[in-house]
């Protein structure tokens, strides 16, 4: 073999090794599915959580009122199911280490029974660290015991928030800390949805399923402002291949109805979360919803996008300055397309059918309006308000 040939072969081998390495690094962790755990969340969980609106101000009577309102308002009929208490319910541990709730939650078992009596499910919150983020008692050193306590109260969902765990675990022990609680939950024999909250550290999406997670937060906390919400939403692009039935990326809970966003901004929030197959955990006061808030949270055409059984996550297919097009492929191969205007004044946005892999003649339905718009050839154009969205479903003739 000549020297040149050897050099060429060497270069080819190096290139091949490089390509293989890139492929290995880019490949998502193998996600076994279905498993008993992944069967608990075939579609993204839907429910309510106390944190975004009430922070540490919740109580047993308040939570029960939210559960009642979930049914009375029509939220339950729209698919919302979990009533989740967040931080601040914990009291002290008893002499044998059993966790007790504080005085605002006099009877957890009775509260769980009440939630179940309404046909809803009960979620709770803890931390792998000694303290929760708000400084209440965490589960460190009591994982199996706490899991058994939750099961005895009828808990169906656990949000497990890293918080002070950073003080007792090294970063490379994070996965083991999460796995430990997963095993503790499994050992109770009660099916419990497992929600990781560690703000997206260490590319959690690449290992969440391997520690039994049904969902994992991909970001730091949301707040009730358009700028924060839209930044989080944008950051989800590219995470789709890590999610699917049983295991979901969680860009945090909804802020719809909390007063900090205009209706068109709230429609943007809901549309983006549904395109992303995000868990839909309402974070407002369900006992005091305006008809507009309720309409945004319960539009059946929009919820069907989130709950589509294929569980594909949407992604951005086009961007020009503040104008963006996101697309999600549905189980029936129709496309849901979000035309987003991140600017301040109305702008027309055109989606070309070639751009989203469909034929030249398509039916278009406006999902917020719940109206069939008819047949379109080659493209569809809508004028989108500033900070707003037009969400359409595009179906073959
Ligand atoms: C963290 C979480 C929030 C909430 C609070 C409670 O900030 O990310 O969702 O649970 O803790 O203290």
C-alpha cells in the first residue's frame, strides 16, 4: 500500500470513528416502554398544582375547594385529573421518623379520600434532600418510609424537587438519589406517577426514564410573565426525541388565569405547551376563573393536540426574526401548526405545505376558533397578533 493510500485510509477511519462517537453521544438513552411505570402516563399528565398561585398559602380546605371546582367548572370533563399539593405541607417527624403534615393539613388521608371521591387523583411533593426548597422537611434518609406514608394516604403522584439535595449529594449521585425514591415508590405496590424536578440539570431528559421518571422538569421555574414563559417555551426546541408515551419533558406548570398575561399571551402559552406534549398542570385558582380563563384551559380541540396518543413532541420548523412556525405530527398524520408572533404588532405568517411534509391541497381547521376554514392550495396565511398565535390543524383531503 502506498503512503498516500495509508493516509487516506487513516483519515477515513478517523472520520468514521468521529461520526460514530457523535451518533452515540446524540442518541437518547434507551427507554424501555411499556413498563408498569410508563403505563401511568401514556399521555402527558393533566391536573392542578397549588404552587404557582398559592405558594405556601395552601391548606386542606383550600385544596378540597380546588378539587370541587375542578369538577364543577368542567375542568375534569376536559381531562384534568390530578390535584397536587406542592411545597409547605410538611410538619415534623414522629419518634419513629414518620412524616406528619403541619396544622394546615390536619388529615391527609381524609383529604386524599375526598379527592378520590370526586373521581380525581392526589399528588404530593417532597425533596431528596433534608429540606424542601421552602425549608420544610425533605425525604433524605427516609425515602422508603415516606413512600409508604404517601401510599397509605392514597397518593397517586409525587413531585420530587432537588432543592437542598445539592448539599448532601455530589452531582454524580443525582441519578442514584432519584432512582432510590423510584424504587421506594415501586416497593409500596401503589401506582404513583413520578415527577422529577431538578430544573433540567445534567441533561435530565437523557436519563430521566432510566430512573423511573414519568416526567422531568427541563427548566428553572416559570413565572407569570410573557417574557419568562416564551423563553422557556423556546428552549424546549430539540428535546422532542427524548419524550413519548409514559415519559415527558416538563417545561413547568401553567400560569394561565393568574393575571400576568394578556389573553393572546395565554393562548400562546397553552398552544406552545400543547404542541410540546407538555404536562398540563394548571396553576391558577380554580374557584375564581373568568369564562375566558376556563375557555383557554379547556378548549377540546387544543387539548386534543396535547393528549394525542402518538406522543410526538412538536418543534420549530421555521423562524424569521420574531415570527416562528412550530409543528407537531399527530397520530393520524395530520399536522398541527402554530404560527407565533413574538413581536408587538400584528404580522401575516405563511406556512407552506411543502415545509411541513403534506400535499398541495389540504383542509385547515382553526383550533382556537374551533372552525373549519376550508380547502387551501399550497399554503395557508394568517395574520397573527403581537405575542399571539394562530393554531391550525392541517389534514389531507
Ligand atoms: C422549586 C420548584 C417549584 C416549586 C418550589 C417550591 O422552586 O421548581 O416548582 O415546587 O420549589 O418551594
